[in-house]
C-alpha cells in the first residue's frame, strides 16, 4: 500500500553535546519519510516558504518521495530551534517560527485522496483534520502530536484524535494529555479518547503499544554514541507505518514486527545530525541491525 504523510518540512537549528548545526533540513514529515521510503512509496504533504533552499528540494526528490502536494507558499519556511542536554532524551525548544505553516491549507491530488494508509505527523491539529477530511476511505490512520500543539490547540487535537486508529505519542506528551503519570493508565485513558491503539515512545527506554487485546513493550536498540536525537520519534513512526503499509494488514504479529522496524530505524537516526544518517539508510542496514537486536533479546 502507498503511504501518505502530512507534517512539517522544516529548517532546524540544533545544539547537542556533540555540536551545533544551523538550517538543517528537518521537520516531522522529512524525518518520517527517510525511514518510510524504505518500505513503500511515500507521498509527502507539507508547505515550505520561498526561502526554502533549492538543493534541499532536489534532495527530497532524490529520495524518490512524491512531492506533488509539497506546496511553496509566500513567506518563510517553518523553523525550529532546540537544544539537548544530559541524557539527550528530550529537547528543550528554544524557538518555533510557524512561517507558512500558520496559514497552510493542505490539498492533495485526486489520486492521493484514495491512498489507504495515512500518517498525520506532528503539525497543527486543525491542518491534520483538514487533510483527513479530504481522504476518501483510509484503511489505517495514525497521528503524532507534541506539547506545542497539546498546549495551544488541545480542543482541536481531541477532535481529530476521535478519527484515528493509532495515536503515536511520546511519554511526556502522553502524561500531559491524559493527566495520568503511570503510562498504563495514560495509555488506557488516551484510548478512551478515540484511538483504537496508543503507541507510547519512551526515547532511550523504547516504546510500548496498548490495544484492547494486548500490551507490547519493546526496548530501544542500545546506541553507544548519540549525536542528535532530533526526529527519532518521527523516524520511528516512519519505520512503523512503512512496515504496516507494506504488509497491508494490521494483525498482532505485524504490529509487533512494525514496532521492531521503527525501533531500529530510530537507532540510526540518533547517530548523526539531521537526516545525515537516515538519508543513506538501506533496507539491508535495517534488516542487519534488526537481526542483531533479535539475538540480543533472546533469553
Ligand atoms: P522529534 O524529535 O521526533 O520530536 O521531531 C523533531 C522534528 O519536529 C524537528 O525536525 C522539528 O522541525 C519538528 N518540529 C518541532 N516542533 C514542531 C511543531 N510544533 N510542529 C511540527 N513539527 C515540529
């Protein structure tokens, strides 16, 4: 199955203990696409401003992404500035400049409306809803969000959550939206808000899936040198959704395998700044590391 992702294409400025980078190509949709493209064809829906570097657009094209619904609008590209300290588990946002995202009205082609697998990556929930309403009959819809939107557009987020199958969220945000500190209680509460399943990402501590039938935890792949965790969650989601789209079904076994692929994809993302590592990633790299991971976990 093809996969459609709506999210941000951004210019990021990032500071980590390994160094500082300005104007890196980033954004939720870009990071997501780097891993999802290894499984199926990916249609990217986002907006960029007139300042978006031409070579970055060429780069996205070279990744074989479908850019028919990547819109250039008058104004500046979405910009995010963040810093990581200590355990590198969560970013401190220093600046968010919405630019063209503030007035973005997504529209997809007639053909794209028929895509059955949809990921609403981290962006304004109002935009997520507008996009979802254009899709004809999606078989699988998953959504990610973050504190910025949970705090500023909570009502809109709660509305769009009612229409999704899987809510992919990090632990801090799961606690913030549910009001529950314990993640099992948080998972249950979030499911009662609409999504059939909730997949909570816990950074270096892995991820855990809650459905009505089972709970499935998975540790993170141990990485020795974490350079830049920006986009790890999106890369995880890309591997997860890419695998589901390729499989064409959502059974318990397929979901567990998809989480393993997401985990491995994210482990590559953190090893370098921005898209440096994931843009060179092959399905063979993923499979090799996954087989090491399986051996590690056998007991
Ligand atoms: P992650 O580390 O997986 O949470 O994703 C980080 C990416 O999300 C960065 O590349 C940012 O450009 C992008 N980002 C940061 N803040 C927002 C926001 N408020 N809405 C959408 N995307 C964002």
